[in-house]
């Protein structure tokens, strides 16, 4: 099976990745990077493709999804109001640029 082949993933995993990818794109992440992050998150949560092999029954954890938001909030709290404002302006500019 070549790298990048998604045939070993269940329909549910594919839907999860699509949903996560759309969310990243809404937050200004580029299309390819959003796809890469989405599949990395699905792999981390579910343990990779589930269609074949003995690993089908493993538990699913959503900790990787929660972790990203929590880490971002903690980092943001450590910065000054000026730094947060500058970051918000830059993010808005990036989203505006990517929307074109």
C-alpha cells in the first residue's frame, strides 16, 4: 500500500479527518497543512487505519483534540495584551489572504 493511501481507514475516520480539516481551514491554516494535521489527529486518536489487522478493537481517545486548544490558551495567557493583539491582527490578515 503506497504512502498516503487511505483505503485502510473506516468511513468514520474519513469523516472525522474531513471535519477536522475544515475546522483548520476556517482558522486560516493552508489546505495541505490542514489535511496533514487532520490525518495526524485521526491517527493519534484512533491508532491509524482500522479496517485490517488485529488492532480494530482499541479504545479511542479525544485527548489530542483537547490538548491543542488547552496548550494554545495557556500560551496566550502568558503574553501581553499588545502581543495578543498583534497576533490577532496577523491571523486576520492571513485568513483574509487565504480566502481569496
